[in-house]
């Protein structure tokens, strides 16, 4: 994606346009011809349950964990200055509009293989429908990632379907809270045992907390948040399976897409 000559850290960041669906001030921009998402910290909408002005740090922390897992879940993400002040920047990846990792289908038309059922309900026209998602290794890894970073906002629209079958996760500002906040559409593996490579990934991250990964995260998160992150890794390793919903908070993001 990136050309060797592009200076993503210091090259001029030029705004292309505002991403209208986004509820925060989120822009499509370019640096040396590379398209990026730019979210100035000044544009962050205040939230009742997350500290002001640090969603950009959480997005970068999520990227660092994705790197430590080695699964390429989060597009390259970093902090830098821009025309609207400091914020986070993330490499843009064009989605394949023909593919959906998450879908709503009529309840009597759930595909047989390759999909997991999340729940069945009634749509706005009183028809029985089902929320389903792909049953793939790449999406399972994203679900593992979401548990350890405590992602409170895994909407369907935050899963980018790449033409080659890869899936990227985006919008990780609502992560790393000390309290349980997991809100996701990826519940389809609830209770299933983790694969060996998934456990290996979590172990890699867990051991990294004492080293370079922990040092980098300490600059972005509070020490309580870092401790809670380590505890979530330990818990998932001890249980060896996908958790189910727990606590009083809704287990699904809203809207779902
Ligand atoms: N790196 C990326 N590559 C391609 N598309 C992206 C990328 N990041 C975000 N998008 C697209 O832009 C939309 C808005 O981005 P994002 O969700 O991160 O912004 P936001 O301000 O948090 O918005 P909201 O609060 O509405 O969720 C995403 O739903 C996705 O469709
Ligand atoms: Mg979003």
C-alpha cells in the first residue's frame, strides 16, 4: 500500500473531505498520496464513560496490540499533527462493496455453512430475521482481539471486508476501559474453545506487557487500564474459550451497522 517515499509521520496531511456517517469529526485525508483517516482529538465528542480527549490514544493502543498479536487486524494507526490539530491517523483500505462479514437475513434463510448465528429477532416490518456473521479464522481473531482490548463498539460497519477475504477492524476509540464493556456483533463463537494459534497470540501479547509493548501502551493508557488489560489476557488464557455476554450493559452495539 505505502510507497517507500511516503513520509507518513511528517509529510503534509491534506484534507480530502469529512466522512459524513461518522459521529465524531472524522476526515478522509492524504499524506504524500496515501489515503488516511484523520481524527483530530479536538473533534472528539465527549462521552459519559470515557475520559475526554484520549480516544486517539486508545486507537493507537489497539493498533499496537493488533501488531503484537501478528494478525493484522487494525490498519496502521499512529498519532500526529494535522491541519485541525493533533489526533490519530490510520491508513485507509478500500472495502469490497460486494462482501459483508455481518448480515441480516430472513430467519428461515440462514445459510448452512460458513456462517454463525448471533441472534434471531423481528425486524421493523414484523418479519423474523437473523443476525449472522462469517465463520472464518480472520473474523475469529478479530473477536479474540475485541475481548482482550475490551472493545465497546464492534459494529458491523467497523469490520472492513477486503477483496482478498481479509477483514480489518476500525474505530477502536472505545477500548481498554477498566470495567467490562464488550459490545460486539461477533458473538457467534460464544463458549467455543480457542484454537492453538489464538492462544499463542494472546500469550505473545501477555508476555509483551512486561516489555516493549507494555512500555508503549503505558504512554497511551493509565496504569489501571494496563493492569486490567493484562488481567483480561490472563482470564482468557485460563478459560481457553470465547466468553458470553455478562454484566448489566447491553452486549450489542447500537446501531448494529
Ligand atoms: N482505515 C479505514 N479504511 C477504510 N474505511 C474506513 C477506515 N476507517 C474508517 N473507515 C470508514 O469510515 C467510517 C467512519 O469511521 P469511524 O467509525 O472510525 O469514525 P467515527 O467518527 O468513530 O464514527 P462513528 O462514531 O459514527 O462510529 C467507518 O464506519 C468506515 O466505513
Ligand atoms: Mg464508527
